[in-house]
C-alpha cells in the first residue's frame, strides 16, 4: 500500500513539474523584448572665439526737446486762432489773438489825459516863474503826468499780451478751444512741441554709471520701425536715485525727418566696452538647472552635461565665462529634452 502511495505522489510531482515548465514558457522574455529609444535629433556648434562688444540693454522714452501749453496771460475772448493743427510754425509766429477793443479804448483815453496833464504841468511851470502858483502845485502836476504815462505803458503791455506768439519753432498740437471762447490765465488753447532734436531718456543701473560718458553714441529702436537710430549722450544726472539705485541720462537724436514721435517707447543699447574676444553660444543651447545653468556636450554620440557660468546675454546668444573651452562640441536643438547619456544624432547648426 505504501508503494502504491509513493508511486501516486511521484506521478503527481512529475505532472506538476511538466505543467510548471509549460507555464513558465508562456512568460515573455522582458530582457529580450526591451524597447530601445531612438537617438535624439539635434544640431551642434563648435565653440570658438567671437568678437563681442558688451552692450547694456535698457528701456527708455522719447521726449520733445521743448514743449509748452499755449495759454493766455490775461483774461479775454479769442478773436482769432492762427492754429493749423499739426503744422510747423516758426519762432515769433502769432498763434492766438484776443479781443483788445476795451484795452485800446482805455489806451486812447489815457493818451488824451496825458496830453491835458502835460499842458497843465507846462502852465503851472510858467505861473511859478511869475509867482502865480506854488512849487507844490507844479510838483503835483508833474506827478500826474508821470502816473498817466505809467498807466499808458501798462496798457500797452496788456495789449501786447493779447497776441500769443510761438516762443520757439515747433509743431502745433490739437486745439482745445474755438474762436469766441473766453479764456483766462491757465486755460490751455493748444500745445507747441519741438522734437528736432528729440530726447532719449533712460535710467542706468548704478554699477554701470562709471562706464557711461558724455558724447558716447548709443543705438535705439522704436516700436513699429525696424530701423536702428543712433543718438549721442548729451547729459548725465550727477545724482543716483537712492530708491531705484539708478541714474538718468539724456541722449539727442537730430530727428530732422520727424520719424521719431515724442512719447514713444525706446529699446536702447549702450556700448560698455570696446570689441573683445569672448565665447558665445545660442540661447537655445542653455538648459536651466536648480544649481544654475548647463549645456550638453556631444561626446561619442551621447549627451554629456556641463555646468557653465554665464555673462552678458544678447538677443540670440549668451556669453560663457566659465565651463567651455575652444573646440568643445555643444548641442543646440532639443537641449532641454536631453538627459545625461542620451544618444544623439546631430548635424552642424546652420549659423546665419
């Protein structure tokens, strides 16, 4: 009986082994079927020396050289407006004429009174010679003449103020009142702007102030115009703002054709040094890292990370101060997708 039981156990064990072996053979060989990722397609550049002029990029505004609000100095009603909106006027041109009829009437009245007072003073002088009057009466008559002459001059000044003239050559703005309007001191009738030359105003960080000099040339661009304009620094504020830690500078551009409008935003480039050798790589090759910046070098078909220390940034490139050597092969396209050891298929970058 025991032999029979042993035979049964042996048969069951052999059957289980055969079944287990067959079951194992159905499990896929993961190692044999492991997915192989294709290499990352990229471009590369060979690091070399590049001539670089260090530029400071700041934002600024275009301002007129001169600007005033055209306003009267006295009360009056506008008799005539000689304002052609948007036109260019020369210094001394009459822009506004106020009604001066009442002032002219007063002037004529005072003129007549002066004539009478002068006759009276002359008579008093003759009478004094014969003892027919006193020196006090003659002095009073003379004072009357002087007072009336002063009134005459004041009226002439008031009449002159009824004509508002352009204090400088420039362009007339939009009119804000019409003929017949009653105006008083402080009422803005229009504006006069001189934008030739035009002022470019911006603020420079404190650490660069020692590098900025008067008569330095700067470049600036304005919105909607691809042209680059050249201006010359004309003034530097001797004070540094204690809050913003910047100092203000003014540059002048001739603007003879009027292509630059006051109030426009300006993107300004200021050269801080002469041309010198430097390593520049495309901004696309830079990969931000929690410890700073890095790039990927191409080594034997694989991406190798390399920490870098950056300097000045331009619109398309970044200056590398530390981390790269002349002759290194830097990966550019798709750098942000790479990991250490990634296989790479790269071709030279087409540099314009």
